[in-house]
C-alpha cells in the first residue's frame, strides 16, 4: 500500500489530541490540588489546637475544664450558624477566655472541630 500524505489535516488532528490531553491533565491537577488543600486544612486544624492552648481546657473525646471537641461537634451538627456562634464564643463571649490566635487560625480550628465524626 502506498503511503498517503495527510499533511495539514493530520497535524490538526494531533494538535486537537494534545489540546484535549492537556485539558484533562489540567483538570486532574486542579482536582488533586483541591483535595490536598482540604487535607492540609484538616491537619492544620488539629495541629493548631495544640499550639494555641485549646488542649489546656479541651480534649477530643473527654471533658476537661471545657467540653470535648466531640461534644462541641455534636452540639452544632446541622446548625448553619455554628461557625459564627463558635467564632463569637472563642472571641471571649459567653464565658470562653479570649484566645490569642489569629482569626484565620481560630476559623481553621473551628472548621476542623465541626467536621469531627
């Protein structure tokens, strides 16, 4: 069989395949980065609890001077305002001592606690 010269049409087909594969790889990378970011945030919340003295008064599964993180998560499960309420409480309202952590760290810890169980 003689070889056919496909010329520009073959080049455009290959270009389309490369473009499609590139788009697929970019999508997979974005998805992977998103999953990783969620995992890192959860790990950071756990780590921040110890550095911001939360564990002086709270533990994951037992009451100390304050309620356990499990009890807090259960109390606010399904409450759309949970984060807002807890941010206010940790900020010094309703008997909780004001913490010295940044607002971003407090939010990360609260997000972690609310996702327990």
